[in-house]
């Protein structure tokens, strides 16, 4: 499944990186501790978080994640948007709370392990 | 580093001490209780930093003056990212103005049963009131704005990333690494780890001056970890010089 399929299926708002939505999503990871994502995030996974700080982009880039989905309609900080352009990391926004979104992603076939 | 100024002396400091105002601290973390315990432990200076409040700082300063202990006034602020930073000021006016900004961005009221009492005390350990704000909560201010607010005050400010080796409520735990443009004077490591191990495990610890403090919530923990500053007096300006290793000042932990 590609990022653009998730955007369409779950009505995600594309805040950054519309040109990279062809990326394949090979898994999912949900965490709000960036140190944990640095330790356990896997390449190609989409990351579900409520963090809006610019460091999310660096973490996603470092781990080779396919993209970031912010939950509950949270809006990324301006500096995060600027950074996402540099690092080519799409930032998508869902209005759903994390539990609900992760459940639906799982239902759509995305796995965390 | 230049020669040590003749006026310099070594000050043993525990810059991270909570009072009974913090809901998670014990009631016997009263102004006189803290000051006497700190003196018993051989400390020269303590930093008072309750969660998101400075309402016991003036009482601590008076108690310290009466008993012969230097007290630096500050606060342990919880950012919107749920990272803790310690912020200190030389001037009480700056600290109180800073507190107004923090309070304006801190929602909710305390639930004593769930989180504990938030006791406001005077310098003789009399209870003068209870703070009913949700001090255990997070402010809506991102780290960067907290630092900017501190720097915008009239006098000097000292900003330290708290217990960065901890997973919970630390800048590195929450944000993976220390944001590049954050203007910190130092980072603090907790009593759980030595300074050497911290630098091995967390590369960011090697990029900033290091301090350690006890993060004491009970009297027995006061002074459990400390930093020795060689400097002329206990002002924020001197501490910053010591952290930067300027003019013969130094900080060792």
C-alpha cells in the first residue's frame, strides 16, 4: 500500500511532501517518545504520533520512514514543515485519535511487526 | 581557560531541589527542612525548582538567608512536548514575571487525591496556602518559546535541560535529540547515571556543559548528586561563566 492510498482511504490532510506519496508503506509504528522511534522504528514504516516538533522530521529521515501521520488534527510547527521539505518527509494529518487511526490502518492491512 | 581568579572559591551546588509545593514531593520538603538538610549535607548552594511554579522560592531564599545557605530561584517547566527544563533567574521580579507567563499557559486544577498536595509555606515552615493549579500538567508552550521567554527577561537567565538521560520527561527522551537551535546553558544528568556514562550513551551530552543534581523530592535525597562550581559568587552570571569555562571559572560534576 502506498501513502497516497492511505490519504484517500482515511481522508488525510497532506501538510508536506505531496510529491512523495508514491512511497510504499511497509509497516506502521505508533509512539510519542522520539527516542523510542529512533531505537525501534523500521524503514518504510509510517509513523503515527501527536508530536508536532521539527525533530519528528529528522527522526523519520534518519530511520528511513515512509511518512508521518499526526493524529487528532494536530498541526505541525512551521519549522517542522520547513524541515520536511529539506528531508523529503511527507507529513499527513488525521482528525482521528491515535487508537482509532491505528485500528483502521491495521484493518487496512498495515502491520506493526 | 585562564588562571583562576583569586576571588574564586568552590561552591558545592545541588541545583535541582523540589519543595512541598510540587505535588509529588513530600510535605517535609519545607523551607527550613530543606535548608537544614542541605547544610547538613555540606552544600553551599541549592536551586529551587518546583514543577511549573515558583511560589515557594521567596520563602526558601529567606530561610536560606537566616540559616546561611545560598538559594537560587527557579522553576522546572514542562513544555508542550512534555520535556522538563530548569529555568533560573538572578532577579526575583524576572522569576515572578516568568511564572505569570507559565501560569497563563497551564490549564487545569490539581486533584490532591490523585497527585498530592501543593503546599505554599513561609520561611518559618508555616503553611500559608495551597496552590490549586495543575502543576503536574504540561504547559502549552513549546521548548523554544519557554527559552525565549526566559531570555527576554530583564536580568540574566540560566536554562538547563533537566535529567536528559531519563526516558520520561526529558528533551532527549521526548524529542530524540536536543533541537539544534535551542539555547541551553547546560544539560543535567540524573542521579541514575555518571557524567562519563551519560556522555558515552548520549552524544548530545558532550555538546553542552554538564551538571548533575539530585531532583530531590524527599529530604534524604538532597545533595545526593551535586556540581562543584569554581566562581566568585552564586549569581546566574557567574554560574554561566563557570559552565562556559570562562575567566578561570569552572564547573565539575
